[in-house]
């Protein structure tokens, strides 16, 4: 699983299980993710990469710059994913 900054992932474990998140930083000891609401850009959550499911979406730096733009982009992606399932 190749994660890059801006990758959209789905949490597989923890209190945020099932939530769409964006990768903001990748380090040796984990991946930092945020969603713009519960986890703002200023306070990303450190997650184990094994607890994340990668999607086919990658957000631009413009979309991950502010909480408002990040929340909007993730909402559009989650709505489009749900409509494809139905």
C-alpha cells in the first residue's frame, strides 16, 4: 500500500472507524491524518498504516490547505463512493 501526502484513506480501526481521512504527513513511526472536522489540519491524528484502507483518490495541496476545503473535498468523495455502491 503506497501512501502519499494527500491520499484519501478510510480508517479501519479506532474511534474513527469508517471515516474518510486525508494523509497529511508520513513518518517512520506512522501516518498523520485529518478530516477537517474532528481532526483539524492543525491537530492531525497519528495512525498505524495497517489501520488504514487506501482509496483511489489523492487530494491536491490546495484541498488540504484549510479545514473547510478538506471537509468539502472529503464529503464529495464519500458521497460519490456511496452512490457507486448503490
